[in-house]
């Protein structure tokens, strides 16, 4: 019988249930104030327990999840889904689905320019991060 854990670091939990690809990304999101509990930003060392509601701002979208189970190690996606309850509003989910529909292809570059250099790739990534991580870029479009 496996021992149950009562609390786990928030950055580790976000990584184990696959909200972020790496624990470093999860930790950076927490440090950047994009993860909140009860509306207040938290620290990476915050110990989350079952039943808590977590608000995660990722790629310009705000998701809400209720912690159902705590895991020590990262698990497969089908098992990870069982560890949280998605409380994200229908409006936010529709916005998310609309944004990502048909967005799987790469950006278009002019013919003959070739692949981006390492420097250009970093500039593109920085631009995307600035654009998508802006706290209220959706509010500007709506209002």
C-alpha cells in the first residue's frame, strides 16, 4: 500500500499533473505571479493540499483547477486528469478553444529567407511570450 501525502510544493504539483512541461517552467510561472490561490500570488514553496482551488494564467488564458489528488512523481496524461477538477469558466474555455483551432502550423516566412537563425528564433519567442503573457491583452480587445 502506497503512503498518501498530505501536501506538496505547488510548482511540483503543477509539473506532475502536466500543466507545465518542466518543473522550472512551473516554478517560473509561480514566481512570476501567474499562479494564485484565493486571488493572491503565492511562492514556489507554497504547500498545496487537496481541495484547494488554483488559478493559473498561461498563454494569456486564465484557468482554474481544484486539487483532487496529490502526486509525488509525474504521471501520464490520462492519470494526471484524474488529479484535478477543471473549474475554468465556459467563456474562458471557448476563448481558448477558438484561439488554438487551426493554429498548429508554423509561421509563414518569405520565400528564400530560409530558416530563422538562433538569434531570430529567440527574438520570435520573446515576442510571442510578451504578447501572450500580457496580463490584460484580451481586456483591451473587448473594451
